[in-house]
C-alpha cells in the first residue's frame, strides 16, 4: 500500500518510495510497477500526475483526481507557484547556505536557466577512510529548486563538487562504492520533503510533507544525525 499523505475531492499525494517510477516509460522496460497504477488501484479512481519525481528520488508526489484540477495544477507548476523542498545527503561540508545559478543543457543541446538554493542543516564526519583521507565528511542540506530542469538538484550539487550520495551517473563513484560495500546502501539520498501551494479550487494555502524513507533514515543513523534536530 502506498503511503497517502494528503487527499481531498481534487488532489491526492503519496510518499513515493525510492526506485518507484511515476508512470510507464519507454526507457524503463525492466519494471511493471508504477506509482500511477498502484495509486489508481488503491483508491479506485483515475489519477493524473501533477509533476514528476526521478525514479531514484523519494518523497511527496502529487496527483490530480480530475482533468480540471490537473490543468490548474499544471499551470501552477509552469508559473513557478509551487514551492518544492528536498533533503539531500551530499559529500563534503557545504556552505551554510548558497545559491547555484548554473544553466543546464537539454538533450537537444540547448541551455536552460537553472537556479537552486540550499541551506545546510547538519554536518557529519565519520571514521570511514577513503584514499588519502582517514575520515569522510558529509552534509545534510535542505534544497529548494527555483526552476524545474531534468535532474537539476543532482546535476547542480555535482557541479559544486558536493554530489549526492548514491547518485548515478552524476555522483561520486568512489563514495557510492564505499557506501555500498561498507553499509550495503546504494539508495540515492535525495528526498522530496514538501510541496507548498495555493489549493487550485479554494485558494487556501496547502503544504504537504513526507518523512524520509527507511534507507534515508538509516543513512542519518550512520552519520549520527538526529532527525528531531532538523525535521521541525
């Protein structure tokens, strides 16, 4: 059963697990399980994805329950009237806060403006040697993408040399291998924590949140980071 985080007559949101595709795709012939079909069968109603999350990303995934609401939500996303917040665990110590303004290239070669802001929630150093270093350092960051480009957060943090742990192909292969071999953890540590917007029918402010999935929580335990300190 999918974890439903919000539902009314027009919208429904789930906490999507890592590894679950939103819908059928020609580039994912290796799976027959999709969030859209699972949710439709669970609630017994047609659902329309209001946005997308990467297969490897967990967290808040929003669906509309009718075509009128779907059109309205698509408009809100296109007009950047939906605020998105993510949590990520990245390599190294990030600045306390920052903005990444770095255009990203589309598959057709064209550049698109892309801006991501972030704030460091916690830092950790653990006894995990790699290469010439006796320890490994990591940061837990809250990320707010101001534009919505493909793999934007993943590509932006790789650009500033703080790749997300478990990210392939944008991450650090050495760190990914280290976490897989040491902790048996190869989940990409990126979680869509919240969506905030004005309800398309009532106009009332709405914030939908989702706790991290179990593997993300396990990574926090490995880093001795207490979720109570930063989930408030």
